[in-house]
């Protein structure tokens, strides 16, 4: 790891933790990458944080992609993210007050999205999970009820061998929206047989 330093951070009065994380991640990327994402949104789930960042592809990267050099751009981005592990995990630990035990990054090019995953040493507080549910419910486009994956019976969500019961009151829709966001960012199904329980 090179000697990368954390950026100076100012106050964020009136902004929730998810908003602060999104703002700080954009600033961090601008400081080190030279160009930051145009949009960012953070989500807590179980014992991890997902930060979805849209836009921010440099002109040089766009030129390489136009020349069918996707692998070269992906390799550079991966090397860059490897160098950014310290500053990124340090930022998230400082903002959340939690220990990050693992970090992973993924980039897709069409659309231009990068997704940062931060795994914590413990499950997230219920208040922070509710903040994610509110953010998803408040900002998600309204979809017809038929688009929500309904279980044939009252079953919990099963993701990567972990069970997470999703309760009614907008959280079920929020969880389904989160799955859709991550699937879109990764370009494939995150939970191929996912079932969201709304009871």
C-alpha cells in the first residue's frame, strides 16, 4: 500500500449517515482518481455496506473502451481499488464507528457503475437498516405491485446462505429495490431464487 492520505472532511449538518457516506466517497474518488462519480448512494444490509457510484469514467477510459480494451480498463480499476483499500476502509470505519473486516469493489461499463462492498465485524444496528429502507422507499420509482417478487409461502430472503427476514411497512419493497440496484450494477442476478417475505 502506498502512502495515500485521508482527505480532510467538513461537517454534514442535517445529512444522515448514508448521505454522508455517499458524499465522502465521491470526494475521496475525486481527490485520488481526478474525476469522481456523478451520483452515489449507500445502503446498509446485514453486516455490510454497499456504495453504488454512477458516472466518473475518465476520457482515457472511454477511449480504451471504444477500442475494445475493456480488460485493460478493468485491470487498471482493480489495481487502483487495491491501492485505495486503506483510505476507503479508513473513511468507512471513521464515519460508521465500525471495524471493516473486508472490502471488495466491482466495476461495470454499460452503464458506468462501480460498486464498493464493505463487510463489518458485526451486524448493523436496526436504526441504520431502517435508514436504508427509508432511503430506498423514498427514492425508488413506484412500480406496479406485480413487479414485487412474492413468495408462494411466508419464507424469508435467502442470500448467500444467510437468512434475513424482511418485514412489512415498505421494507419488503425496499429490499426488492436494493436487490434490483445491486443486480443492475453487477449486470446479473444477485439472488437467482430470491424470495422477499412481506409479513
